[in-house]
């Protein structure tokens, strides 16, 4: 009877994991827009037009940008070689990112357990074990987060990270030769260059895998590992599109990330069974790699909260991922049956609650009116975008708009006066932001508004009713189009 019950549980686990993978594949087709999709689309657009000197992705300025990563360069080459539209290329990126993530989880978990049910259960935990309140952020692979960030470099980088950890464990176990460790160094550099925050998470995983190796690496292996590290650092230093090490002194990211330290139980409380699982693993093995990974991430996260360096909170996946994987491994492990059954019941309840919390993800692939009322209430519609501009606004035109439109408009080829996102390599960022504020401010004289338009070569203005700026009947403007929610496109005369 117990064998039959276990077989049914395995089939349910596999079916649930496959169902979520299919759901995410359908999301790739829709490519819902929210968050940072605009800047990634703009990056592809700039690289499509100039692979060598693409300039700033958001404003008309010749500056480097951390968005020009190896992954985005590859996507730019694809767009340039095939002529595929930017959003088609981003769908390709989403499919590749999802593939890397799923195969990476499978690959890494197989180095930790030979149980057939371990990889699909680990994937379920990774997608669903978050909290009873929805949390969405790039680099955090919850189901709803992934639905919105599949095309982002963070998903690509996280998938590579899982493969990096798996390959490192195998290289240490098998006593691999020097070229294998050089390849790992290149892989590590690619993760860091593609998404710096995920690169930090990947980097925390590396010492955990090394210190958790059985047996401990020999001196020869450590020297090969050091060679891979040196090669990775050389690639980071030589990357031509931006200064990786220059990012360490760039800007103030603390207020943006302060929310990572708020409402922790609501956002991440379902991970608690994984913390218990890690404690059990620690009792069995003081050098368990998942425990070491968790502790390194937790120390960094706590240090960020205590010192006010809230951007350090982006290391939180290094805390959550080991716990999510640990509880999956505990359920399918070789421990006492009674303990495993108790864990399975707790985990099953947590997974169901996590699935219900993120049920609104169905809205990205199912018509909204076909959703049950309670699921529809959880659905958050994606941004509508600015396709309605493209008939008149051309590539390279400069558009003046407030922050929210400025996050989307460059996706179609135009530039904006001020970037919609912080840009640490743009020396006149504050002047540009101030110019946009001044243009729309009620107290700004007409002559000063006209001077702002002339100074930045503005060809178009996008605004909502009531935003301010020049009046709709001003002779300097021509009403060119009307968009969703009352937005208006004005052409600047002369």
C-alpha cells in the first residue's frame, strides 16, 4: 500500500511540475509587459542598429550601460541577423531563459539526490514556496515573478547559475582538469555581466559548493579553481560595453530596495519548512552545501538590514533557494518514513497556499472573463505599451514624458529626455530629470518650457490630461494622436 501511495505522489508531483512548465510556456507567447521589459527591449533595439557603439539605451547620449551584457549582445545579433521584431526576440529570450532555468534546477538537484521525484518537487518548491502575499521582483523565481520576467536577463542568469553550481560540484567530485575550471570561470563571468544581482547570488553559491564538497578539494583542485576565478575576473575587467567594477561605486540603490526588508513573513513565510529542513541537514552534515549557501546569504541579508545597505537585500534568493530545495529533498529523502510523511503533508499544504496566492498568473494565458471570480481578483493586468506611437514616432526621435511612460517608450526605438530608470553612467541624469519636472511644473514660464524642448531636441511629447506643460492650444504643439487612458501625443512644431 505504501509503495502504491508513493507512486501516486510521484505522478502527482511530475504532473504538477509539467503543468506549471506548460503554463510558463504559454506565458512566453503572451509576453506580459510590466516592470523592466521596456529597457530590455530598448537595449535590443540599440544593439540591432549598432553592435559596437550602441550608446545609452534610453536617452540620446554616448555612454556605457550595464544592460549591454553578453546575453543582450547575443539577442542583438539575433535581431540584426534575422530582422525579427524586438518583441519576437524577447520571446526567444524568454523561451531560452525558461529552458535554462528548468534544466538548471534539474541538473543541480540531481547532484544532490538520485531520487526521481527530487527535481520536479524542487521545481514546484522554487515556483510556489514564497509567501501568502504576492511578491514580484526580477531574480526571485516565484511563478508570478517569472511570468513577468521570463525575458529578462535575470532569468537567463539564474538558469546559468544552477548549471554553474551543478558543474562545479561535478568538477570537484571528479577531479576535473584545468580547462573545466576555466570554463566555469567564463560561466561565472557571464552570469555576473548579464545580471549583477543574480551574479552575487551565484557567487555565494560557489564557496558553499566548494566547502561542502566530499572530500574537501585537494590543493591541485583549489589551484585549478583559482585559475578559473582569475579568468573570470579578467573577463569582467575586459568587458568593453561597461565597467563592471565601476558599478561598485555607482549611485544610491538603498531606497529602491528597502521594500525587500518589509513584510518578510507575508512575502516569504512559506519557506519556513525549508529552514527546518536545513536544520535537519545541518545535524547530519556540518558542511552541507545548501546549509552553507543559506548561511552565507542570510549573513549578507542581515548585514544589509542592520547597516542600511538595503540593496544587499538582492542576495535574498541565496537564502530562499537553499531552503526551497532542502524541503523538497527532505520529503523524497531516505529518512524515517513517519518524518517524511509529516513533511509531505506540511509541504503539500504550503504548496497549495503558494499556488493560490499566485493563481492570478493564469490571467496571462486565460481570457480574464473566463477566470473564476476569486482568481480574477488576484490577476493584475500587464501594461498596455505604446504601440500606438509607432505610426508617427520614428527610431531615434526624442520624446519628452514623465517617468512611467519613459520606461516603455524607448522599447519602440525613440529616446526620452530623461531615463525612466536610474542610470549611473549618465553624467547629466539629474539635469535631465529636473528638466522634465520643470517642463510639467505649473509655475514654469512658457519661455522656459520652450527652452527645454529646444535644448534636448524634443520632437514629441507624451502626457496625460492634467500633467501640465504647454497647453493643448499652444502654437508650438500639434495634437498628433490619442492613446489609452486619455494620453495624448503632441508633435513639437519647428
